[in-house]
């Protein structure tokens, strides 16, 4: 169970860092912050803080993907 959680967090971290919307990645405990690269985006980034690091990361990844899709007309 613990090893599965560690693996899930690592996969989510890599997915966030490799996403086109990730200009800068910051992680402090379960608080995850992503600053978007320069571009025509409605927001400059996203942040999540849940008790679970994996839940925070999944939330950030979902928001990044939504913002990425919304950036195309």
C-alpha cells in the first residue's frame, strides 16, 4: 500500500512537470503550486492543498489540463 502511494505520487509529479502548462513547479508538503509559462492564458498558474499529496497533485493536473484545453479557441 505505501509503495503504491509512493509510485502514484512519483507518476503524478512527473506528469505535472512534463505537462506543457508547467513553467515552474513548487512542492511544499502537500501544497502543490504550478506557475504557467508565458503565453495567452487566462490565469498564471494553479495551486492545491489537500491532506493527501496525491490528491493535491491530481487536482493540479486536472486544472492544468482544463486550462490547457481552454487556451485553444
